[in-house]
């Protein structure tokens, strides 16, 4: 399975849109959009992608999979499921971390007794889309503070050119990377080509409405 097939699966599920004309929340324009929420509607594709994530590791050496709420809960379950299918004995557990606090004080807590699964265990951290890597980094820090050994950070998509350094020096395994190059409206090559703006995702609809009101 190569990165093109992964992209096909993600775009088939509507999770990645490419070759379009998108208006981002920032107001900048670009050609690609990542909509992870639409992936989780499709259990077959989600399972297949998580099987690929799991395939990179020696299942017998992963004790626990953990992901941050909300998407990471789904991924943690499916990745652990596929690791268990590969194990020769024992069991890989699936847990999740929850957001606590806001802004600078935001943490990723492991509660509900799941924290007891971490000390001295090999832990695989999973995340759907890395934009800045902030949430994943907090999960990694929490796992280490609890005495867990983080094996790697496995992600569906790295869209922010996040490096190992950005996530507390953890090895990142990404199924795919998406280059979200963007431009200010006045310098947008797609506007210049008069390519129609995508009104289904991002802020395209509001952008056209506003422009219509001005004209
Ligand atoms: Zn444009």
C-alpha cells in the first residue's frame, strides 16, 4: 500500500479534498482541505487505514494504544484491534486522553483508571491529523510523566510539516502528508484562473456571499 492508495482512500471518504479552490478560516486561499470528521462515518475505510497504521509495528511489543479525544478514540480502538489480530499472545489495550483546561493551561489527561495501564509499558500514540502537533505532544508528555515508554506517534496525515522535534522528540509515522500551501486572496493563482470556489467546505460560501454583497 503506497501513499497514493492512502490518499485515494482518504479522498474516497471525503476526508481529503485536493485540486479544489478553498477559502480557509484564516481568509487565505488554497487548493486542498482536510476534513477528518467525514472519515469516521465510514467504518470500513477507517478500519483499513488503522490496519495500515498498525502494520508498521511489532504487535507483541505494543502494550497500549492511546489517542486524544475525539478522533483519537476511534483510531486507538481500531489500531489496537488490528495489533491484537497480529499478536502471538497477550493483549494490546486501547485507551484515550481527554482535554483538561483551556489555552496555555490545556493538558491531555489520562483518567478513568486508564492511567494505571501506562507505567513501564510500551505505548503507541495515535492522532488523525497533525496541524501543529500540539495535542499529540501533550498526550506524549502525559504518558511519559506516568512512566510509559512512547514507541512512536502514528498519524493518518501530517498536514503541517510537523517534525519529530515538535512532538517532544518522538518518531512520527505518517500514512500521508498534505501540503496545504495557501495564498492571500489578492495573490491567489486559482482566483486569477477564475476557478470556481468550493462552497461545501471551509469559508467559501461566506466569502462569495460577502463578495456578492460588496459588488
Ligand atoms: Zn482564490
